[in-house]
C-alpha cells in the first residue's frame, strides 16, 4: 500500500484566464485575469509618452481593447496632482488596470519610500508594479510591506527583451525563488514566456514586453516578438505592446490587430 | 633585443585624488576628485529624506564636510520647481557635487526619457547618476546620448551592500566590461571596494554604500561597513553614509567623525 500522492495542481495551459482567476488570492492579479476573460483581451499597452494629454488620449482611445495600461509616470513632463484622478477615472470607465513600470531596483528601505511617497504615490493607484531582484530579497519585503495591505501585486523581472541583458541563467533561477518565497504579493513575472522551472503553476501571470507585428528592433537594443510566438509558443499570458500601437497611423485600429492576434494565440493554446 | 613594453599606467593606490583628477577626461569625475583633494573629504552623504526642507537642511548643514550629496528626489513628497535651484545654490556655495541615486534599470529608449524628461529633468542638474546593467549595454548607450553632451558621469552598480543581492560573479564581470566599453561616460562604480579585475586603473572612481560607524544593518537586509574597511582595506574612494549621519543627535558633529575616519584611512592607504 502506498501513501496517496498530493494532488498536482492543474497545469496552466489547460486552464482559462477565468479559471485561473479563481485560484489566485492576490486581488490585483485575480481581477486582471477576470478582466482578460470578460473583455477577451490579453493586450497591455505601454504608454511611453512624455505628456499627460498623450497618456490620457491613449487610455481613452485604446481602453476598451486592453486589460492593462503600462505607464511611466516619471517621464511625464507636465505631471500634476490631477493626472492620476483623470487616469483612474478612464481605467474604471473602460475596465482595465494600471501597471506603473517603475522597475524598482534599490534596497528595501529606499523602495518603500519610492513606492509610497514622492510626488507619484505609486502604491496609491497602480494595481501592479514591478521590481528587479538584483538588490536581493529585501526589495520584495520592502515593497510588500507597503503594497500588500492595499491589495497590490508585484511582477518580478525574470527575463528582459533587450540585447545583451543579464537576466538569464542563475539570475533568473534566483528571481523565481524569491517570487515563490513571496507568493502572496509576487503575482507573476516579466519574462519572455512561461518559466519552465515553475512547472506550469497556474497562479503566476506572465507578461512579455517587446511585442510588435511589424518591426524587429530599435537602435538601442530592443528586440521584438510577435503575439503568436509569445502567447502560443512560449505560453506567456499578456503581450505588452508599445510603439507598435501608439505610433501607428491609426492606433485604435492597430490595437485591435494585436488584440485579435493575441486572443487567437490564446485560444489556439487552450485547444492544443 | 626585445621590443619595448607599453608603459603601465600608474597604480591607483599610489596616486592622490588630485593626481587622478588630472588623468580623467570626464568633467564630472575630474571635478569630484579635485573637490575631494581640495576639501580633504571623501564623504558622500545620502539624504534619504522625504521632504524638501529636510533635504535642504542636510545640504546646508553638512555641505562643508562632503564632496558629494546623494539624493533620491523621487521620495520628496513636496518636490516642486524651486527644489533644484535651491539645492544647486547650496551645492555651489559649499562646493560639492550632486548625485541622483536613480538606479536606472530599463531599456535605452525609456531611460533616456527618465533621465532627461519628467518633472525631475535629472540630467539637467545631477552631475553624477547611476545605473544597473541588467538590461544590457543599451542602457548605458541611452543614458550616454543624453548625459555626455552635458558633461555628466555615470556610475555602474557592480556590487551592492544588501543581503542576498545578485550583483556578484559573472554579473559583476559583465558590468565591468560594459564600463570599460564606455569609459568616456562611465566614470566608476558602486561597489564594495576597488574591483580587482580593473588592475588598479586610476581613472575609475569607486563609491561604497552602507558605511556606518555604529550599526551593522537594518531590518530590510542592508549590511554596514566602516570607513577604515572601505577606504583602506578595500581601496574604495568615496564612502556613502546615510542614516548613520542624518539620524544622529548632532549630524554636524557626526559627519566630521566620518570625514576624519575616511580621510585618515585614505592617508594610511597612500603612505602604505
């Protein structure tokens, strides 16, 4: 007679975004997957613009087609106290979440201030943010003390899309371990796809930057991928699209192309 | 008959800060070493405070004893358009430079905006800033295009003082290589001491955080060192002192303790 083996968790590729939402306790990640299921979109638009009117126009024009808006509020030259209330109102109207792509990268004591204080008060409005793990586990602990009581979620940068980046091998393995040690707050990864070391754990969300249907790179080392390769082949969950959408002649039409390509790749994966 | 060997550059420990200033073409780094020689101080104070009055008080009260003020302008809740002109005036009065500890950590296209734009316009006032190399060489290229024409300098985070950090081994080696490939703009390192792989190259400046005469760490993974161990034993150039000074009962007296300890360690190294 052998002891019963513990039941294995269901594999991620066999579960829908909606099914996975039910397995996740973190409110930000669970809500994100619900929105993806409901709106049928896995597109996150990266709004890398330098003025508030441009940012709000992207949010308003593309909001109906996205699950998440990735911001860099620290490049907005005209940021003021009205910016976040306006952005939040648009996010609520179109039912998408906000992801300040801050890439925190300092020791725990400093990132707590950067997350909570300053002129941006990121933790007060950004449902999801992200961090590098090069400073060690103290960065996650510091951010968690601020963000977890607010129901926020953190993505760990496990891999990057830029040429010659160092988020590889042992660095990626240690990033995964730090995430596993903080599953209440770390909701997933910035990575090039699903991380095989996590054995298809359905409770982590993967987001992949550098997605572009037309271009293959820029002059400063960025390297691009397609929605099909990211969602179907590499089994990521969210495609992050920046210049490919907002510099297009018709951004509203262009975001729908990415939405359709990303959703088709997801349905192909589910039925595979 | 043997071919003449190329002359070896003079070793760093045998040269004074002032001698090394003459070997460096980058204006920010050269001026920093001149100030250190002239004021007889290798102390950088880290002003990790969250209000502008606190920051300006530290700059005014401690300015005469430091070569560099390390700032986190993004944790100042009351930052406004007057903050930088006021800070710059104090820096000029007391003859120290400014180092915004931004720890840039994104792809080249994004860090250019973060360095030049936003509400902080860091490149317009911060003589020295720093970056992680995890995104690959594009981050240095992006920052250099903005900072070099302004005479700014960049420090690369080659090592960190926090517990369990990943800036070790091959990561550190690659950071050093990226610095060597960009010597016009990369003026040195954040590290725990001189980096042996650079064979005592006198044209790189080393700055070491986590220096404290009284405490050995904090609750979020920070680990502390003494001025003697950092400057004499590990041959760093600048000690970065934060909470050890500005939370002391008498910060003005306390900064002089660090200044004397740091300078004594430097003179001991020179005469060794």
